């Protein structure tokens, strides 16, 4: 469960997250408050951009592992057409 109350198949709730509230709305409210108080605007925008596009947020090694597991690209590609020749 994410702060916006949308479920994702690959995301599982952590026991600490589950311990902070009585129900899904409590969890989401407290998680949202935590994120807003601890993360700067640029970091939050990066998280939003990557999650909205289903990209991995983490190291290059982690991204390769997730991409191999899911069998599709999970990072941003280079813009434009690939070079020929």
C-alpha cells in the first residue's frame, strides 16, 4: 500500500509501516506525513516521476536485477532514435 492508497503487486507492506496505524487510511496519512517532513522537494519529485513511469528507484545494479526479473526495462532510456551503422 502506498501513501495514495493504491496497491502494487510487487510492493509488500513492511512490518514497521503496518505498526503505525489502525487501518489503511492511518497508514497512508502517517506515511505521507513522514515523507513530507523528511524528504526535500527534489527527492519527492524524483520518486514521483519514477514511480509514475514504473521505473526503479535505486542503484544501477538493483535496476538491472529488477529488469532481469521482470523482463522489461525499468529505467529511463536515451531520448531519440538509436544510432545506425
